[in-house]
């Protein structure tokens, strides 16, 4: 099987697999990340699943990384507060946005999709009388 090149969605450059310390320095976790080959001028990267070379999503710049974190913080409350099981919560994303379960992954979401998820998950929390908060 031919190895697929991961490209930066911002500048089109290939991404390279590096130790997390390449971006995080001494604060690095044990693991790898894909980083745009023009880093740090192009601040685009994504984590890798432990023990593999599989990215956890698509490369994202600082703005999108922050938006994905925010979306996860709201979304995770759906299963942490007992509205859904974790599996049901991801199925809910798929149903809500007409995605297959494997596509219902916040690490692949755009800024727009993160905004939509935040809006819809917030409605579910409000309908269940759970105050909106950014912490799970």
C-alpha cells in the first residue's frame, strides 16, 4: 500500500511526523505529532494515536485547535452528565449532522462544524436543565 502524504490545509505543504517535543518542548507528552513542514511560520499540527502513525484528525492552526477543544468541552458534558453514554453521544453527532460514525470525530471538524456542534450540544444540555460550562 502506498503511503499517503498528509498535506497542510493552510499552505499545502507536506506534514512531517515528529516527536511532540518539536512543538511542545519540555512540556511535551510522550508521543508523536504531524507538523506542517513550514512550522512555526505555519502553525498547523495534529496529534497522533499512541503507538501508531495515525493522525487523531486533520492538521489545524491555533484558532481551529482552540475551537475543537471548546467543542469537545461542551460535547463531552453530554455523556459525562449522563444524558447519553459516550457511544450514544457520538452516534448523536452522526445522526445530527448526517455523518457516518467514523466521520463523527471532532478532530476532523472545521471551524463551522465546531460552531454547529457547540450550538446543538448546548441545546441538549439546556433541555436537560444542565448549566452550560466549559469544564466536564
